[in-house]
């Protein structure tokens, strides 16, 4: 930034502090973030559409056999761009944002604004079985972080703006502002207070207006509820809830299973080749796995399962309804595999829309089975398609309210509200009890880096132990005599602890002033007594690289100690006192809740 621009920005900030309250400025910036998220979403969609149009017109229509190696080409292009242009690793969008919130105060590199705008369209446009929503949220979050830094916004408000970017992206993509707001609260663990509600609402509304401005009234799904809620169908909604919960658990376990399989290969090109070929084979047998799969959902909502399935090797048997059910169930099974394989092979995208595709297929399967088994039952296949989507979102993402409001806004009515609540509640409860964390959060939770709605746990997660470590303790050697200890350590220190270290600076023990108080004035012991005879062994210590504030607090509680040594790189580094840790916790809590 030039000096002239810095001066202009400085003048604006000074003027803002004098004339615009912080509260009103936050509301103004939330509108800016919402517009930015809307623009990013529109841009992502248009770039992907251009890529798909070029491929369909110039390649696929003339060389059908080339169609099945397109995912491999797309993944290779993403690899080249990430390695040689951006020099960034492809990350899971939401997980990386959650990590930034918990460990980097919501600061995201500016380059991550542009990175998803290229890698995601290439992945999806060339047939990668992932969605664009996660990338839209990632790019919008990076943009909101840059806006926050530019206008000197504090850490708490920066986190709020990242939530605003997520809400705006969902609002722009689905034309569903309430679902976007709820998603930000459920997934990013924002507090739903008046302070956060207004910015989220403004971001959602400004983003959806931006989407309408560029795309008109075009929506992803056009659907009108014809068959309304029937109390007699309640048992079937319960069955669907159990089915979507089972599919959600399968989805999550399959995701981590495939990721672990690909982690065995250290060579990225090897991962890329294996993943690209695997996706191509799946596309050959199940064409609806290509790309996001939004057309598949729309075909099912219109009741046209033949169009949804497209051309398959099983077309000769497609008149048999059980073959149709089997093919749709195959999409339910293989969408999770294709999506995870795309990620593991180096693709970029999100899991939200693939989850909806999988849920729509499962809901349609359940309804077709009910209508075909011959007991006289008849349910709406279109309604069950929507309910299946909601059940999978609730089960996979642990976001039941998001799924309810999203489907309600898609249908522009609340006729399915009761079935939605039944299905999503059952799916969420079962999947939550089986898998405590989601695809977004499991790795972060294992490392103690996950923010939750529990304020106490969140504050501990946000705390940085580095600021609590005190290093002004005088260390002594085990061979030192009592006189050396008194002259070189006790006399020169205002602390009552003295770490005993070896030649390689490893911590051997600790000498406490209370341990030597009775003999420190006995001159006869000055040269006879060594530190080895006086020190206590260290049984509990804090590992700098592994322990966070939560782990440190637990160690203080378990040991009853007032000070604990810190080990960094296997060597003595300093001490943390309980009073210092509690003071830092109190300050962080005040800043977090004000």
C-alpha cells in the first residue's frame, strides 16, 4: 500500500472514530462482507459453468471416451496451480477456517481469496464429485478477514465477519438467508445475540440481493409442495430419519477411511493418478456422480428418475423399478466415495452439496420402496427427496436447524416443517451419539483446537500459553553445592523455585526454597550438600508443542501444584503458574463475552 493510500485510510479511520460508533461501523462492514460473499459465489458459479460449457461443447460431444479422464486432467491442473502458482496446499475449506478462528485470531492469508476461485471450478468443472459452496465460504472468509485487517477490527469482530461471509455464501447460493444465518451459528459456534444477529442478517440480505442482481430470480431448486403433511406418514418419516442417520455415519467413516488410505502415498502425483482413475471409473458406471450433482436433485424433484440416472450400462433393465432403486441406492453409496476420493487426490471443493445429493437419492429410494412393496402405502417421492437431503445435512454436518430452514426456504413454504423436524431430529441424535464430531471438526477436536458453544472451553481453546510462560527462573546444576545454590541462585532471585538442568539443558528436577529453608543458614552443610540431595523429581510438566491451556488447567487441577515446568523441544523452557494462567483466562473471558 502506498503512503498516499495509507494516509487516506488513516484519515478515514480517524473520521470514523469521531463520527461513527463501533456498533454502526460493524453493521456497515457486515453489508460489505455480505456483498463480497455474494460476488464470490456468483463468480465461482460462472467460472465453473464456463468450464463445463467448453468441455461439453468441444470435447465430450465429439470424444465420449475422453469424458472419463476429465477428472484426472482437472486434478492435475489443480496440482500445477497449487504447487507452481499459489504455492499452497489444498485444504478442507471449513476446517481451515475453524483452525484460523481458534489458532490465528481469524487472520487468513489474502492469497486464499483467489486460490479457491481457480482450484474449485477446475475440480468441479472437470467432473470432481465435490461442491462449490465450501470454496465460496473459504474465499469469502479470507476476503472478510482482509477487510477486518484493513479497517483495524478486533479479533472478536473478525470472527463475526467470517461467520457473516459463510452466511452470505449460503444465502447467495441457495437464495436462503435464514439458513445462511443459522449455518454460521451452528458450524462456527457464534453466539446468537443481538450483537451478532444484526450483522449476520445484514450480510445474508446484502448477499442475496447481490445474487439477484447478477443472476436474477434463478434458483438452484424449483419446487412447490403439493402433497402436504399427513399424520399417517409419521412412521415413514421416522424410518427415513434412521436411514439418513445410518447414511451419515457411513459418510463420515468412509471419508476418514479413504483419507487414511490415500495418506499412505507420500507422492502427490501418485495420489492424483489413482484418485483420478478411480473417479473416472465411477463416472462410467454412475454418470450422476459427475460434478456437483445439482441437476440430479432437480430431476428427482420433478419425478424424472430416468433423466436423473442418465445413460448407464444398465439401460436395458431400467424399466424394472427395483433396478432403478438399486441404481439410486448406488448413488447414495458411491457419492461419498467419489467425493472423498476427489478430496484425497488433491481436489478442491466442499461437502455440503454432495451431502444433499446423497440425501436426495436416499430419500427417493426410501419413498420408492414404500410405494412399491405392495402394502397399499403411498408417499410423496418429491417430499421424501427433500427430507432425505435435510436428514443427511443434519447427520453429516450436525446442523439440524440449518437443514430445516434450508429446505423450508427452498420450498418457499413451511408445509413440511413437522416432517423436517422429525427426520432431522432422529438423524442428528443417532449420528451425534455415534460420531461426536463432524468431518469439519474431528481433526481439530483431536488436537484441542476446536471452538464450541461452550464459552469456558472456547476461551481455553483461544488462549495462547506462550504469554503465560515465565522464564526468569535461575537454573542450577545437580553438582552444585548448597553454597553455590545460595550465592548464585537464591541471593540473586526473587523466585522460590530453581530448575535443575543437565548439560544438554534437560530438566532433571526442581529445588524449592521451602525445601532448603531449614538448612540454608547451616554453614557446616554448605560444601557437603549438593543440589542432587535437595532437589525433587519432576512428575508432571507441560509440553510446549502438545499441551494447550485446557490441558495445562487439567494438570494443575490433577496435581494441586501452583507452578508447573514447561518443556520445549525436550528441554527446560520456563514455568507456568496457576495464578498467571487464571489471570490470562479471566482477561480472555472478559474480551470474549463483552
